[in-house]
């Protein structure tokens, strides 16, 4: 029983099984890109639980059963590669990125030391340096790490800012530190507050700064709030807000941060990728003055999930902030250059290899390929904006259209309220497979689904 | 240029490319399981940087170049599936787990809502429930989440313990809380201190409890230290310590936790998998009294990296502790049962799909297959212990043998000091491909490499 593929040595049965799975996946990919296919075959949770036997058993299944499970899983999966899937900030499926992720799974290793991931550690080194050059830090100097998502990257930034100002917090905790204040726009991502709650700073110490009509932080309000009394230690400017896609004015914010000696973080989880575009990177002018930058290639650059980078201007700070010198892992008497053991920079011990997908895609497209991909997404957004700006009926948008959209399965778009605005569709264009025709389809489909309301 | 596979629709070129990558991967797998192959083709970082062109370019590469990059990456990768790779707690490569990970990459979605990951969210629900049943919580009730590694799972546990005792800490931070104390054995994993540093508790508030000669926490010392004055809020017992593999006495520890009303966490990142074995699970007797348990199927159960679960006895606590009600993601007016939107239980926003590998392997092996695999690893350990206990020369172990081992590439074992003991090899057996003969080989090889020292 334990012999059911616990390991193998190139036997035909195992190889045939893997190839059969690949055939299922290739067919799924072809289907996902076909506009005639539904984006989702939607079922409610209780229905879906009963539509298949998902329970875990004591007894082993046959390999044929396993293939059936794979097919069933894909049947009810959301086709995130579909050209009409616009639901999240991460959409689309890049074939080189996918191939790289398959290789990563096959290599099955861990980023914490050079010893067990020599190539991947070097590729992370090369790629982070390139990203820092693009940010504009001289010679690409600085530090960084790939972390499991933008929320964790933002939390790392806050952790570093606190440690930079009060290094004793590592040993003594918050009882050694005065009452702190962090600042971010009212439109910023909720991870800033989550981070503050986790780090023992508390959500009440996150001061929400007013945004203007277009969703940009108002610098004068930032300065006013900084002067209110608590010790300001962290400003998180957003480059590409979650709902409006607004870019905070980084130069004005950096002037304020410099004046009051506050750590400036740029949450570019969504908008950081615009740095790859010569046409659009002006929206992040001033980013080179930041102390840290979150930039998620798994969003607008369509790298498979997850791929999030935190870039840090000061070298050595991450290591000092997080290291615990575990002597079973980061032995100081190793026979190679220890600066390649990255594990003590992170809170994670084991760390998934997220770099290879990005690196291989970058090789395949070149910097100019990524630039073209991003420019195309922004062109589609402009097209959508122009098409609906004078169209009637776009105030009235209700969740019921969303429910119908899921049930019909023809397309997927997210929705939410913001401030005093009621529920509206948040149209995200980061899917490299989308075309002008898909945008036209979306508009028609929303109107069709809302027709009899 | 942007057309270099930015998306596809089943065209032959793309399909051929993917199949070519798969062929490279299948050949690598066959090679990895071959004992004649080296575990590692080792090169020092500066050498490896120069052995290939790893730099990122402005211009795109051809698909042939991409295949060459894939081959080069694998050439210098560590063969973690090799039957003689014993270097980490996670070793081996399971073919069903690998197939599941390839499917996960192809589905390319996110665990935060049922909306975008209906099947995976249900499979996580089913699997976590099963794991809680195995722990011994009645009807599998409770909560849990898969997180990016044991260090993060442990940090979540500490975060929950603090929130349970002082819910106001979420808003008001540590300034609202008395001086806390957490307790863990001197042999415990470094992530407990990392977590305390990050959460603003401070490493000095982590009290290290003495362990006996076999590496088990001494309960009497725990009680003595709890009485020292600060507010005790968290005890982390270890089930399977990192270096010795020792199991702390959970029943005695749970009695103390109950007496002083302290959250009991069990860090079973390594040893939690013994719960699957009827023969060995007695080592975790008392685990059902814990408030939370970390259990990493990516270690002794050989699920591909990463797959770490945090199980929590109290329902609803994770949600209350971490939720921020992001209204663009966790809309309260959705048309399905919102309890399946798991995102607000976590600090992460986006969360990688780590569940499918475990679920599919569980289906393939059945509970009894996992049990057999774990029993076999423990049998091999016993065999190794018996073989070397009376053998001469095993005190003298130096890093230089490790360096030679890497350069020869024949096998890989980790080493470290512990307390007053100098460097020694830490032999980890979790590789399902290893046999009695591989253990024999290892012993001979260590002696051969150390011969002329």
C-alpha cells in the first residue's frame, strides 16, 4: 500500500501517470483561453460539497481515481486565464511562467540557504538587484526578499521601520517604545492595519489620511496629522490603490517624511509594475526616495501566484531586524560565502521558491516585453474609460448583477462600495489575454444581465 | 515582442514548448532517483554566477534559449528527491504530490475567497477538519488555516493567544497590555523568538525552559518560571524538536497550562505527522488538550513545499483576531455562504493554494498509506541508531567532512552544535525513497570522507 508511488525510479507506470496529468492540464489550458468556454461553472458551497466525493479515506485510491479527482477539481475551478476574467488584480496565465512553476515544483526546495537552493538564491539576488536599479537606487544597492504576498511585504516594511528607529524593540518589545503613529491614505490596502495589529502597534495607531476625489493622499493632511503628537515612524504611500488605482504624490510625501525623519514606504503591490514602462513610470516619480517598496510581479506582470517583492534601501537592516542565528541552519563555519544564506532576513524559516517564474518570464520577454504588456493593459483601461464615461445607466450597479454574472459564468468582475459611494464594479485590467473586443463584450454583458432590474 | 507567449489559445508552438519543458522535468526526475547520480553538482557562489549567463536582459530570448535556461537551472539544483538526500526535514519527491502542484500552478488562483477558489477552499475545509479529528478534538470542530511555513503558523498561534487574553491589543497595541511572558524549551525552534520580536512582545519575554538530556522540556522548570511574575500567556511545547527530534511531555505541560490558565500551543511542525501512525502517536499524547497545533505535512509526510497547517481549537477566534473587513474582497452582501471566505482569518491577503498537494496525496495513499510511510522512516532511524551506537570514531565530526560531502556530491546531511556539544551531524530521515542500503551507504561515506582527517 505504501508503494503507491511513494518514490520512483523512472518506472513506466509513474511516467505514464505524470504524462496523463500533463495531458489533462494542457487540455484545460486550451479550454481556458477559449472565449466560448464559461469562466466559471458556479455552484454554491453546499451544492459543490455534494457534487463529488471530496472526503479523505483510510484506503488508497487507484491512479485512475486520482486522474478523475484532477478532472473534477478543474471542472469547478475558476478559469483565471480566461480573457474575460477581470475579477482580481492577478489574472491571466503566462505559459513561460507556468513552465517555470512546474520546474519549481519539481526542484522542490527551500530558499533559506544557498546550500539547498544555489541557483534560485543567485537568481533572487540578480533579480532583486535589477528591480532596485529600476526603482532608481544607485547601482541597484540595497536589500530585499520575496515574501508570500503584498500584505506580508508591507508588514515587513513596518517591522523594519520600527526596528530602525527603536532597535531595542526586538529584545524588549513595545514596552520600551513610546506611543507610535503610522500614516497611510484612507484608500490604502487593509494590510497596513493588519500589520499594525499583529506587530503590537494597534490599529488605532494607524492614522488614515484624507484622499482627494481621485483617491490620492492629500499631503497637507498628512503633515497636519504628523504634528498631532505621537511618535511618527512610518508613512505608507500607495502606488496604485486597490479600488481606484490611484497613485499617491510620492515627491510631496517624501519631502514630509524627510522633514520629520519618518520611514517612507511605497506600497506598489499593484502599481509598482508601472516602473517597467517608460511611458507610465512618471506616476511613481519620487519612489527612489522611499526607504522600502512593495512590488508584486504576480499582479500587473502576470507572474503566477505568488510573487511579491519587498525592496529595502538600507543594506543589512533586514538581517539585523529578523535574525536569530539558528545554528542548525545558518552555521557560521560553512565553507561558502554566508551572505547568500537569506533565511535570517525573513520571519519565515522555510520559504517557497517564488523567484524562478519571474526570472524565466523576464528572460523570455525581456524588459521591453514586460513594458509592452503593461502598456497594453493601460491602453485597454483608457479604452474602457472612454467607452463608458458618457454611457447612461452606469450609476445603478447592484450585487445582483454580480450574482447573475457568476451563475451565467460568462465573465467575472469584482465590486465594492467606497466611502459614500454605493456598490460599483471595480474593473481591473491586468489580464494579458484580454483584447478590445473583450472590453466591448464586458460592457454589453453587464447591461444584458442588468436589463430587467 | 509582447507576443512571446503572453497568452495562447492552444497553438501548436505553445503546446510543443510546454511538452518540451515536461520532457526535461521527467528526465530530471528519473535522474534524481538514480543512486548513481550525484545529489549535488556543487559550486561556490562566485563560480556559479560565472558559469552561466543569469543576467536579465532588455531583449526577449527565444523559446530555445528558455529551454536551455531550464536545463542549466536543473543542472546545478540540489536533487532533493535523491534517496541519499537527508539534509533537511523536508526531503523526497512524491509523484502524486508533484502532479497536484502542477495542477495548482495551472489553476493559478488565490485562497482568500470561495468566489475565486471554490474547490480549493472546500478541500481545505475538508482536510483541516480531518486533521482536527486526528488530533482528537470532538467531531473535528475548531478552526485552522494553511500558512506559508511553520514559523508563520507558530507566530499565528502566539498572536491568537495574546488576542484571546487581551482582545483590546488589536486596536490599542501592546501599550494596553501588561508585561507578558511566553515559555518554550531551550531546544525549541527559533521561530518562537522571531514571532515574539515581530509581535512587539520582545525576545526577552520568551523564557527558555530547561530540557533534559534527551531534549525534552522539564515541566517542573516550566512551573517555576511561570511563577516568576510577568503575565504568562503562551506556552509552546515542541513535538519533534529540530535537532534532537525530542517530544516534550504534553500531558504534564497541559496540566500546568490549565492550572495557570495559559494558552497551550504544540509546535508539531516536524513531529505532528506521527499522529498518522497508530504505533507512534503516543509520543503526542495530550495534544488534544492544546489550544493550537502546528503540523507541517511538507516535512515527514513528504508533501511538496510548502504545506503547513495551524489548527486551532476555538472557532471564530482567528477571524476576530485578524479581520479588517476589506469591503472590496469580503463583501457582506455576497450571494453565497460567507463562512467559506477564509481570507480575513489570515495576515496574508493573497494566499497560495497549498492544500491540493496534501489532499490529492491523501486520496492516493489513504490514511493507512501515510501511516506506512511514517512507520518506515522511523524504522530506518532505529536501524541507523543501532548501527552507529557502538561504532567508534563518531565523536569527531567536523564541518570539513560536510564541505567534502558537498564537493563530492554523493549525499547530503546537515550538521550543527547544540548547547555544550560541538558540531555533529543531524541525521534526518523523512525521505520516502531511502532504504536500509542508503543508510549503510551514508555511514560508509561519512567514514570515507573523514578518513585522512
